[in-house]
C-alpha cells in the first residue's frame, strides 16, 4: 500500500514562535518517516496583510531555513514555497465557487482580523481559508498536523471537499486534522488566556525561536502566573498550566509527572527551570538555522527541487478537477 499524505503550512511573516514549534512543526518532523509529507511556506497567505516585498522575500527564505534546521529534512519531505506552485491559486479560484459567504463570515480568525485590520479588510483575508483548502486538497491529503487555532479552517476544507465531491463524484480525499493533546495551543507568557502569537505587540508575551538564551530565561521569569503557589494544571491557573504544557512537550514527560517534579517548589524556581529547558532546546536549532541561511545556493536548490516535486503532484489533482468542472 502506498504511503498516506500529510500537508501543512506556515506563514513567513516574521520569526516562528515557540507556539508554532510545539503546536505544529515538532509533529511534522515526527510524522515524516511514516507518511509522504508536504510542508509549505505559505507566502501567498501572507499578503493578506500588507508586506514589504524585500522583507517578505527574505522572511520566506528565513522560514525555509528554520524548517530545515528544525529537522524537516528536504530529502525526506517535500519542502517548498507556495507561490512557486501556481496550482494552489488555480484550485483556490475553483473552490471559491463552492464556498459560501456565510461560512467564511463565521470564521473566528476572519472576525478577529477584520477588527484588528479594519483599514485593510481585503477579499483575500475573507477567502484565506479557501486558499488553505486548496493547499490541502491539491495533494489528496489524509492528515493535517496543525495547532488548535487552525481547527475551524480545517473543518471548512472538509466541508468544501465534501460539497465538491457530492456534485462531481469522489474527486477529493477528505482530510483529517491532527491536533496534539498537549501543546496544541501555547498561550502568551504575559497574557495566558490568548494564544502565543508572532504579531503580539508585547514582545515579552512571545518566545521567538531566534531569542538568545538570556532573553528566553528573562521572558520566562517575567511570565504571568497567579497569587497562590500550587504548580498544577487547572482552568483557573492559565499561566501555570501553560508553563507546565510547554515543559511537558519539551521534556516528553506527562503533565502529571511534571506536576510531581515541581511539587512543593516556588514559582521562581519553576519559571527559571522551564525557561532554561526552552533555551537549551532552541540553542542548537539557532546555530543550525544561522548556518543554513548563509548557504544561499543550497536554499535556492531546496526551494526549486521542492517546488518541482509539488508541481508534479499538484498537476494530477488539478487536471482531474478542471476536467470535472468542464474546462477544456
Ligand atoms: P501559522 O503560520 O499562523 O502557524 C503555523 C502553525 O503553528 C501553529 N501555531 C500554534 N500552535 C500552538 N500554539 C500556538 N500559540 C501556535 N501558534 C501557531 C498553527 O496552528 C499552525 O499549525 N493558516 C496557517 C498556515 C496554512 C496552513 C495551510 C496550515 C496555510 N495553508 C494548510 C495547514 C494546512 C497559518 O497561518 O499558520
């Protein structure tokens, strides 16, 4: 039996965060031996927010280098840049005609972003989840490893695929989300009731993968907790619970064992230990990323080879879809 397919994507807007690493990328690496994996730097999604062209070009390469440094091996995975595979845009148009305004209006991310970016609520922001559906459905994807924040978009992809199949027969595989039980929603360190995000204005809220060890430890020391001294996972203790989740994913220990490890300890020691574990985890990746980004021709070759493989796979589904809808 041939291997099943995995697809996932990440936006190249700025430096990736500890949230994207623990919620998604960590699982991408783990799954790549069992599946055919496509991992995509989604620069087309990024222009829903106004970008400086040179910065976007540089950030896209930075992100590619990060993924390679984080063990997404380009010889084992199809690693590529979205805009180098035009089939994404073509399928996205077709799927737009199978997606309702009502369902797009209900997307939480659209509602939030259209308030935050009221001056630029463009049509791309509105149809963003349709381009995501195209990314996924183009490769007959079985499984999509993402953080919890992408769940609603994945449900929409499934609905659109099902609707299309109802009209034209079994054209698309219906993709399943793959969302981890711990770490699927890493929260901000300053505001542990909202997810850690690269666009957060308070830089102490977010751990960027490029943060030096002393900065990481400082940010963890400043992390917001609460006024009692119990180190356990509870809904009314979002700060402490978040730090425990981070520590659990990084050390590969269950949450219950993490709670035991810190039993009777003070918050100061707890926060420093978690910060040190994160700093230790990231340091080798940071060195590797710096090495890879300096190797311009290697990165260009990875992107070109990945895009060529993706284009070939995408062409098969796109031809079937175009034929189904009645194109020449
Ligand atoms: P993006 O670039 O915002 O995030 C990349 C991945 O990281 C996960 N993630 C998190 N997980 C846990 N805690 C957090 N604080 C956290 N922050 C980010 C995200 O869930 C995501 O899995 N629209 C997508 C990119 C995309 C995509 C796709 C994903 C485009 N096409 C097709 C899957 C399939 C996005 O903006 O992810």
